[in-house]
C-alpha cells in the first residue's frame, strides 16, 4: 500500500484519525499501526498532531449550541463551576505534558506497546461497565473527577493505544459520572487539549527550522478529512451513549489487540528463523 499516491495515503490517515479520535479505541495507536507495519508511508509527528485539530473542529461544530449556552450563562454559578472543572482538568494534563517534556520521556512508537495497550484496554472497559452496571451515574462532574480525567489524559499520552477519550470517559464513569455526562466532558476537554498540543508541536517545528520540510498542503488535506469524518462519528456517538454500553468497543479492542500480538509473535519467529 506504500505505492499509493501520497494524497490517497493522507486521506486514509485523515479518515483513521477522524473516526478513531473520539471513540475509546485510540487514534494514535491506529495511526501508528499502518505506518509501522509498512501499509502506509510514515508521516511526521507534526502531521499526526495537527490533523487532530480537524477532529477538534468537529466537536466545536457538534457542540455549538452547548458552547453558546455556556458563553451566554457565564454569570450562573453552575456554568462557572463547569468551566472551572474543564480548566482544572486541562491544567492537570498540561502540567503532566510539561513534565514529560522536561524529563525527556521517550514515548513508545512501535506496534508492540500499542498492541498491549489495546488488549489491556478491553478488560478495563469490561471492568468499568460491570462496575457501573445498573447505576446510571450522576449528571454532574465533581472536582475529583476533573482531576482524574486530567490524569487519564496524561496516561493516554504516555501509552499509545490507551485512547485519550476512552481513558477520560471511563475514569469519569468509574468515579460516578453518568455516561452522557462523562462523554460530553471528555469531548469538550479535548478541544483545548488537542489544540494546545497542535500549537505546541507547530511552535517546536518552526523553532527548530523544520517547518519548511513539511508538505502543508497534505497536512491541510488530512485535517479536512479528519474534521469531516470526526463530525459524523461524534454526532453518532452522542446518541449511541444514551442507550448503549462501551462493551462493543471492548470486544473490538480485544480482537484487534490479540491479532496484533499474534502478528508480532509470528514476525518475531520468522525473523528468528532467518537469523538461525
């Protein structure tokens, strides 16, 4: 598939990002898999982060009425509390991101950790769904949930395959938030989180003088495709969580993770045989 025209590859990567960004299956992991296995040509870290902004635009569009309501009711205590909790979660995530950068922590980019995170994540979803079965949850986000969601986003950033949206939604549910409440909070938090990550990566790229080597037309194409596909997925998921659990995604992760682990083992045995 590496022989595909570059614009086709970019469209495919944009679709992968847009479809998976807000589903509890990890967009980063799904972007790494086809590139690391040689199915699609590798793209820069800048590309991967910037096309996430397309998914962010989709959230802004889908939640336009909700955002307008928040903006028009700033004088109400309930609105101020909600925005403060979003700010707190974002602060926690930002602080964690700065620590990762300062400590120069190398984030895994190979398929193996993605496979394990995908596999283990399935049981986390099953566990939370079992734990919360029969408990609809609270319609409000507590301060402790806001902190936990911020920490969950850090965990997802360190371990590709974890899923930012999945980790943040599940921890909120585990701590008592209703599924729709947890989903909305995660999606809205994704706006500043992903935009900040994209802006920071662009700043670093320009600062290092590497921006000239990036094909910005292809980055723009991937971003547009990501936005369109994410818009469709987010609208669907908002309705889905009203009456469905996330167990279907857990089964998907279980099958995907198992398949990847088997593939990795077969490849390792084949390489060992060649060496012998």
